[in-house]
């Protein structure tokens, strides 16, 4: 997988939706003039939803960056349900106005990918982590830290896209997936990580530091 930013400012996942919405608005405008205004507004919504800007990536190999744009809804000690170990859980909730491109929180190798079908509860609810449709990545850093990053579908979301597979190496901030439409991403970090984000913080994928990993695994 390329380490360079692979897409223009409008995510490729949105091209068909944008093309259809603009075509519909243009067709109605041709036949009905200003009655097409609601469709143009809908096209603008699609445009803003699928925006996917490049981001500056702070820190070094010990830095954990946010995997998604949104708001921090969980910071707590928890059990990682995938690796069955104590962890620090940080959850980012994305509403329909956030960028929905997902980025790798750390530099690391993808050791395993898990997909689980499930419900479509409001992604802001904590039980969504275990009951909703979700896709999890197990990432291992060069220093041996294990990080689990979980894409969770939401109330409206009906499609989780993940392009990473076991054996891939992801760079911190590298784009690896997308969720349509409202959703969340959970990150499970090793105990001893120094959390830099707080409940309620607004965060940006790749450019907001969530935590600093311990010096040794």
C-alpha cells in the first residue's frame, strides 16, 4: 500500500455519489429551473461529506494520532475484545459533517483483520463497540506495541471499507479505509500509554495526537 496520499481532495468512494447527485440536480434544473435547489443542496452535502484533505502528521514512532475526525466520546481503561488484554480505550465519534476517511493511528504492521456483522445502533453509544457492524485491525509497532483500531458502523452507516490486510505495513496517518455515513473508531492502546486527548475534545485524523506509547512494550 502506498505511503503517499493516494487520493484527491474528494475521496474516490464519493465519486459515484457526487456524479449522480450533480446529474440529478442538473437534469431537474434543465426542466424545472429553481425547483432543483433542494437537489443542489443535497449535492453540496455529498461534496462536503466525501472531502478528504491531506494532513500534517505530528510526532514520531511513539506517537498515536487520531484515526478519524470527530469528537472523543470515550477515554477509559477497558479490555481489548480482540486481543483479550487490558488496554486504554479511546473512541472517536464521527457525525455526518466530519471527514470519514480513516487513517492509521501508528506506524506498524497489520497482523490480523477481523470483520463482524452486527447492528446499526447510534455510534455515540458505548455498546455500539460490541454490537454494531465493525472491522478491526491489529497493528504491531517496531517496538512491539500492540494497537487495535476498530471501525464501527453507526445508525446511518451501512458500509465499512477497509483496504488493509494482514502483512501490510501502515505509516502513521496513512489512509486505510472509509465509513459511510455516521460512525465511530475505537482505539485500544497498551497500558502505560500517556493519553493526550480528553473526553469531549474535537480531533482531526492524522493531525491530532491521542497518546504517547510507553518506551518499552
